[in-house]
């Protein structure tokens, strides 16, 4: 329950996507979040330019809005997603996360649930190390990491993406492979679990 004048609670789905697969995963996680009865807010981050003078527009020409500090500070939970870059998150997302020291100082994210998701070109292309490395700044923020339990049967049968650390996708060497049905179901399951926990952990107003 929110106080008068406050926005409705929401779970932030913050991602960076180069070829579209991570964005598709973010959309499916958002669908699962909303199935749990709380709003999902999709946000992305701009690319990093190698030209020092280049700056991105404050509003992208298409797709989801760029995330701002207020989006992150006000969330009831967070799903963080990135393609794998040498076993780590993409530089664009890390650049944004590295800029959140003010939220760390204020403790704005303490005790809020968080989940991570990723995609890579190959099955053993660093998905799990990417997910684990994405958890580290969230732990520093005091967030509660939410994985995928093995009650999700697809974790036992998947031959593509899917880990207990969070949903993943195998995009293929040319990033042309679509997110398959198993990967989609695991994304939705992660979203539902994250949303359910966020609802339970929202501070209640005194009666």
C-alpha cells in the first residue's frame, strides 16, 4: 500500500540489448511480474560511444525509455539484464550501475528483491559468470538476490538457456536464434517470483 501522493509500486526491469534478445527476455520477465499483481517498468540504457564528444539523446528514438536514478530509487524490486561480454555484463549497463553511488550512500535499494538475466552466443559462453558478476553490485546495494528454484521443471530439461542463477538465452553465433519457448517460460517464472516477493516486501503504512 502506498502513501497518498505516491506512485503505485513497480518492479524495474532494467536491461541493455544490442540485437534484441535481451529486450525480448525483459519483456517476458515484465509479463511475469505483472502476473503477480504489481506494475513492471521497462527501462534501458544508452550505448557507450568511443568518440568522447558524442552524447546520447535523453529520450531514445524508439524502444523503452532510458533509465534515470529516480526510476531505480523508487522501485520495489529490480530485474537486471545484459548480454554476455567476455563473461561479464555489457559496458553500457555497467557504466550506469557504476554511477549509482548516491543510491548506495542513501541505502535506497536495501532489502529490495533483485534478479538477473543474460544472453550469450553459445551455451557455454559465460552466461553464469555474467549473472554472478551482475549480482555483485546489487549485493553492495543491500538487495536480496532472487534466483530460479528447481521447482521450475524447465531447469531440468532445458537444452538451451536457463540457470538457477537467473534466466538465460542462447542466441547463436550470429545472434539470429530467437528466444525459445523454454527460455520464455523461465523468464516469466522469474518475473512472477520477483513480483511476488516485491509485493510481500513493500513496507506497509501504519494503520
